């Protein structure tokens, strides 16, 4: 019996060692995942002032904090509540294990854990959460191996970046930003205590769900620090009394989805494939306040258009009812109800800093939730008359002036297409003609016939050669160039319009200012520009486009107290409606149209549908930046002359007339 008892005691003592030996030699313990720790890290997008636009991540939202970034108080709070002997034990706490075992035996069930911080890290990264003895043994072996491979500081760094803190936040830096909108170094002791108390039960202790329970847990952390003598009485009492503000944000915090999508597209163009996991800090040119203003302005104009269309339909139905009463209608009395599919109507807005080309706002549809297709960058549409300023700028650069007279009469052009003789008889939008009209008035009122005759005056071949300086692609090599029949996106048109808004220097638009990864700059924007005109000639164009806003086709884009220069564009059958223009500092392009390229309602011109969005946007600009520059500067070399009772602008290139001349339109028409 004595031998039996001794044998049982010996077996009892040796069994744990035998069991550990079995697991130690029966399994491979690969700790490389923790030694070479490279977790997926969230990328962040910021606006030009450093305000966060969005988080971009794959499955886990995590910001990474190096050990040097983590305040010592966080370490103290963590060790106090989770593992007081962390800096002394080899990965497992033997005393804690025996204490837990005794309590388990007494209670008949698991009532207290004995996991060290190292074991918790192992459990989260290398093992499952299954409650088996085999897993606990493996966990202990892993922990010992980890302690041999990493320093205590490295273990803490990995723990604080890996652990889940509730609300979708992985890592303490993420949780600090999410719950408190603070950097780690700005946290109060109470906020630190809330965070280090979370991992035990993230769902239960999440302050966004159970604020009082979370505060109770934090107070236990603070009390433990006080008992250990790590904080004084004053700090203890003040921390217990504090009730921090907690934010309940979405994980992505996506304030500008079109910007996020465009950043992702540009990352693909740069062959960077780990945007969601690489932890990039992406600084954009976007002004988030103007981005919001752009989105709201587009919606305001869209809603106004739908209201107008409903009123138009009511009037047309009344006219249709009257028409149906006429037995034998004449051609003038004929009436057909226009069928318009308003579900296809959409729009886009792009706004740039005129001096730098930086994109301040970019909205690709009226409602991103309904349509995420970015019409501002991907939609290719004809600019119509919004293209005319490029033709007129060429004329001004060649010596024409606002006072130069153009012929505004109808002509029939014959040409051959596919072996057949064709005829083209262009018309003005107003369906009339003036005979003779000044260049200024022709552009102000968007006279198609005067523009076509201007192209003939310049010479098509010469015009095409001069237009090359704007780098516009797919320009038609025929007179249809006068009506803007090439295709481009709103962002492309915005680029070309910097030739006017930036005083004769065309700029490459920028969205991303710089990209950083692990505090290293991996991309910085490069300024790309080229001269398209001299300042005096660009200014003459600006004076004409100012008149387009004040008394021409862009009247709906006027804003009191701010000088604006712009040009409208309405393509055939009202398929596209544009307003492209600029203030002394900011350029903006607005487009509206039906996604299926069908006509909008026949009265929805560029000025009528896009003008209100343009005006509303600049009204917001003035509210947000009341000190913004409001008037255009006149460059040296400009001469003001009174011509026929009107102020006109000339230069050494566009010389003033030697004498006033009056023309008889009837005489010109007879000719």
C-alpha cells in the first residue's frame, strides 16, 4: 500500500511534466506570425486641412502604434488590471495558475483565468478560443517561446495593436480615435482605463453600448492602480469622477465617397494593390466643407429641375387637351407631348483652386447611394457651347478683340459623307440672326452662326493648329468644332478651363498631395503646367465671360458680391447642360444630363439647369470663406476704351480700333 501511494504521488507529480513533454514534442510551434508581426493596417484619407475624410480597410479596422507612441500610463493601467507580474514572469505565471486551479477544484468549474498578457496575445493570434486543456497547454508553451524570442516591449506593442476593443476597433490607437477622437498621448487616465478594460469583454464593456458598465470597469482599473501605489490620491479621485465623452461613429467615417473611390482608382493606376491593408496616410487637395457644399448644390439644382419639369408637363397636358379640340390643325397649331424619363437625370460638379489646379470638390452624381458611377471623372459628354471660349481665345490671341465684328448670318455647307453629298445648315439657339455682331456679344449670347463664321475667318487649319496648345483630344477637323461636338469628362473640361481661370497658364488637376507609409513619403504631387496665352489676352476673355454671367446665357449663375466668369453649354436636343466658370480664385464645372443620352426636357438648357448649382456653390463659398478674393485683377498692358458707348478692353495684341464704325445689318444681309 505504501509503495502504491508513493507511485500514485510520483505519477501525480510527473504527469503534468509528461503531458507538457508530450505536447512539446508532438506539435510544431511556429511563432513567426508574432515574431514577424505584420497585421493589416487601415489607410486614412485626409482633406487639405488634415481633416479625416475616410478610413479604408479590408476586414479589420486597425491603426498601428509603435511602442514609443504608447504612453507609459497605458502600460501601467494594462499591467495593473491584467498581469501585475508581467515584467517578472517568463510567459506564464505559475502562482496564478495554482491559484486558479484551487478555485476550479473548489467550485467544480472554471471561475478564474490565469492567462498572462503574453498568453492572451498567443490566444488571439496563434490559437483558437476553444476551452480545452490541450489548447491551454499549447498556449503556455507558445507563451514561453514568445518570451524567449521577443522583448517585453515588443510583446506589449503587439498586444496593444492586435487585441479587439469593441465597436469594430482593433488596436488601442484605433479605439482611442474611434471612441474619443483623440491621439493616444491626449487621452486622460479615465479614457486609458476604459480602453485597457475593454479586451476582457469588448461587447459588454464597449462604452457606446453600455456606458455605465464601461465606467465601472474603468473605475476598477483605476482603483487597482491606486492600490498598487501607481497613482496618488488626487489622481485617483479625479479619475473616478470623470465621465468622458464617447463618440459612436461608423467605422469607415466616409464623408466623401466619390473622393474615396477616386483615390482607390488612382492607387490602381500607381500599381499599389494594398490600399486597404497597407496603412497609408493619404493627404488630398479636397476641402471637405466645399465638398459638402458641392453635393448640396448639385441636389438643389436637381430638385429644382424636377419641379420645373412637373410644371412643364402640367402646362403641356393643358395644351394637348386644347389641341385635341381642334378638328383640322394647321402646322403652327400642331402639338406633341414630349416624353422625358426623369429617372435618368443626373449631374456632376468639379471645383478647382485656379492657381494650383488642386481639386477642392468632386461630386459624381446627385446621390451616391443611388448611383456610385462617377460622372465627374468617367462620364464623357459633349461640352457644346462651353467649348466656344477656346475658339474665341485663339481669335483674341491672334489679335481679335471684343469689339471685332463677326458675321451672324445663316449659310448652307455642302460636304460628302460615305459617298453621298450632304448639306449642313446650322442655326442659332434663338433661331434668328443679327447680321453683324461684335465678338463680345457673339460669345455672351452664344451665337452659333457668328462662331462658325469666326472659324472661317481664322481658317479651320490655322484654328486646329492653334488649339493644340490646349491639349484637347479628339477635336473634329470640320466646322462642327464650332459647336463643341468632341467628348470629355467634367474633370477634363475643368483642366482645360484653367487656361482661362489661371490667366493663360493651363494646370494639371491634382487630387492627392502626398502619400505616406510608416512616416515615409512615397508620393508627392508634381506641378504640371504650360502657357496657353499671355495674361492680357486671357484677361480679355475673362471680361467677356464676366458679361456672359451678368447679362448673357449664364445669368442663372450670378452671385451678389462676387465676380464670376462663365460659359454655358447646351448640346443638340438638350442632351447635355453645362456651366463652366470661375471666380478670382476658384473654378467650377457643372454638368447635367440623362445617363442614357436621351434629351432632357426641351427648356432645360445649360444655364437653366446647371446655373443654380453653380450659383448655390459660390454662395456657400462666400459663407465659408467671407474673406475670399471677390474681384478679378487687371494685368498691366490692358487698355480700357469706350466703344459705341460701351467699355471694351484692348492690348498690344488686340489693338483698339482707330475710329468708331457703325454698320447696317441690312446691308450685310444683302451682301
